[in-house]
């Protein structure tokens, strides 16, 4: 219970900070929109509805992945100012509570971006979904958590490295590839209705398993990373 | 500085000589003595290099994982032992990347001859590529972080990579497969003809000996670098303690 209160305190602090500046959400939103526009220019989505359905799952996740990466570094860079991070290290609350609070806050930001981006995406790509749209309400949060939990962890890991902006994608992408495979496959399966419900369920289960495994080891190792020399 | 140990040097030279000798025998076996493959012709001979190296390239990540766990365990308890473990982790990651690269390149050459394409997004090719990417990113982290902090962070990343490898393997296996079935334990028709066995096992042994050689060589080099760093740090401290004249 006590632990939960610490997590909620950290979450509340991060949400308040974001509410005052709204830097991350605005940045992510505009970035994701730009990615969608670039892909829209690269090929003509309205003339080829079948092709569009086949690739828009991948494009959606690429847009979200890169957009969330712009925000993840910010979320820790905020803590570096005025030695806030040093204070956090000395605080008696468990280090993983800080991590979980921040990961949940980042998750909420990305979910807001997704909620705004999804209608724009459907309009710009003239997307007519053939499968069960409501399944996306399960796939999107699971996939987002897979990106955000590892992303928050690796952003903290690269915090004191040279070129941390460059380091995050280099570390996050290889580790996330199995999760990306699962979310892109499941999303494309829903959009095109090519996969039956059992196949989609397998991808969703894999994604959930990935989330559970990596959330656990992130929590286990966060203190080591926070206090690394 | 640590003195050079003459016994160790001669053992290293001997080991190097054995590695070269075994590889020469293996080359003769694979290229000249083994009969030509009935289905593939001479192209099939790359099998004797591709498969043994691929098998060993799967071993070195385990060594890296074990050394990283040892580092994390000794980090506070015994920093000097921890540094040794860290040097071993670095060396095994580098050898893993080298072996995985050779596997990818030889496989790609074979794929061009047998399938007509350099690359296919097949299960085992993709998982090997992902393994390669994971350990390249590990080496990137070590290069990028400023001195002194990289050991712990790299060890943590190594744990993440090691957890990721089985997930990658299972998820991609489920995704698609085109690569020839595993040669050993891959079903009723697996296994190889008796005439192929000597060339295969000579190469398996040769590349193992060679891999251990470059692993230990790289390890010794990294230890030397660490010791030189320690020496330099010590001298800097001593210099700062001297009373100005």
C-alpha cells in the first residue's frame, strides 16, 4: 500500500509537470503527424486501399515509436535540472516507485497521442478497417506499454552517457523488436482481417508476456541503473 | 605493471598453433576429401563453415551473460574480480558479434546460390540478425558511455539482451520459417551422411579452438588496458599527494 502511494505521488508529480508545460505531448503529437504525412506523400494511400491496409499497421507503430522516443529522453532530462535526480536517489522511497510512476506517466502521454492520432490516421489514409476494431483497444495499450516501459528504463540508463539522444534508439530498438513484430502483426491482422481470431490472440498473448517479463526485470534492475557510479 | 609471463606466452603460442593446424586439417577435409553434395554440388561445402560457426556464435552470448551476472554480483563485494568479469563480458560479446557476422555472411552467400536471393525474412535468419543487433547495441553502449560508468550499465543491458534472445527465438519461429530444418534433432530425416562427419567435426573443433583463442586474447588485452588505467589513476593520486617544493 505504501509502495502504491509512492508510485502515485511520482505519477501525480509527472502529470502536473506535463500539464504545466505540455511539451512532451505537443512534441510527440506533431512528430507523429509529420511521420504520417511523410508516408502519405511517399505513396498514394487513397488510391490503393488494400496496400494501405496492409502497411498502415507498420506505419502507425513506426510513427508512435519515434514519437515516444522524442519524449522519453525529455522525461528524465527534466529530473537532471537542479539536481532533482540526486535528491530522488537519496529519498527513502524505493527507486522502482520512481520508475513505475514515470513509466505510467509516459504511457498516459502516449495514449493521449494515440487517441488524437487514430482519427487523423483513418482520415488521411482513407482507412477502412475490415476486422474487429475494438481489438485495437487491447493491442494499442499493450504495445504502448512494451515500448514505454523499456524506453523509460533505457532513457534512464543512457542518462549520463555521451550523446544520450542517440543512444536511446540504439538500445531500445533491438530489445523491442519481438514486441514490435507482435504488435505490427496483430494490428495488421485486425486491419486486413487476414488473421483469424486465434492467430491474433497468440500475438496478443505474446505481447502481454513480453510486457510482464520486461516490466519485472525493469523493476528489478532500476535501482542498479539509478545508482550506477 | 604486470610482468609478462613466459609460460603463459608459450601456452598461447601453442594454442594458436593447434588452432591453425586443426583448421588446416578441417579445410582439407571439407574442400578436398568430402564427396560433393548430391543435391547442391560444391556450394554445399560452405555448410562445414556456416553451421559450426553458427553453433559457436550461440555459445558466446551465454558467456557474456554469465560474466555480466558475475560482474553485478561482485560489483560491491570485490571490485577487482568484478573488473575481470567485465573484461570477459566485453571479450565474449565481441567474439559473439564476429561469429554471428560470419554466420550471416556465409549464410547469405549460400542463400544466393541455393535460393537465388541474398536474404529472406525467414525465422532463423531473422533471429540470427536480431541476435547480432542486440550484441552490436551492447558494444555501442560500451563505446558511448563516458569512462567509469559503462560497466554496470553494460552488464544490465546484457541481462536484458539475454532475456530477449529466447523471446526473439520463439516469436520469430512462430512467425515463419524457410531455412532448412535443423540438421541435428530436426525430425526423422535430419542428421548427415557418414562421409560428411569428419569434415564437420574437424571444423567444429577448429572453430571452437580458434574462438577460445581470440576470446582469451581479447580478454588479456582488455585486462592490460584496465591495469594500465589503474596504474595511471594511482600515479595521479600519488602526484597530487606530493608536497610542492
